[in-house]
């Protein structure tokens, strides 16, 4: 029963969720910027001013966390599949989560300092 809630399972689920979130963000980003550009300079300036809202800043920090986790976990998966990691890689999964949190905390500190 507890096997289904292993670290490997959570990493798999989070990898899929962050990938879907990044895809949704990418599509929304392209649509927003391209639509604003097509509408003219005034519309683009208005959209960019709206994106400076603190709610969008929080969304940007969430996206930074998604990018960091998805990239680091992808590298961990590649290394495991190539046989560069020894079996049982829970320590590597924890290191991936720790590195992700470190990158995210650094990005959050830089955003607050701005």
C-alpha cells in the first residue's frame, strides 16, 4: 500500500504536472504577447503594465519553480536511465528537490530585492 506513495511516484507525478504547467504557461505567454503586439504599441504597453501586478509576479515565481524542478528532474531521469546513478535513487530525488528549492528561494529573494 505505501509503495504507491514512494518518492519515485511523487517525482513522476510532479514531473508530469510541472510539464503541463509549463506548456500552459508557454501557450498563454505566446498568445498574450502576440495579441498585444498585433493590437499596437498602446495595447502592448497596457498589457505589459498589467503584467507588473503582484499576482503575476507570484505566478512568475511559480513558473521559475516549475522550470527548475522539471529541468533538474529531467537530468536525474536521464542520468538514471543511462546507468550513471546507482539503484534506489531516493537520495538523488531528495537532492533534486533540495536544489529546486534552493534555486526557487534565490529567485524569490532576487524578486523581493527588486
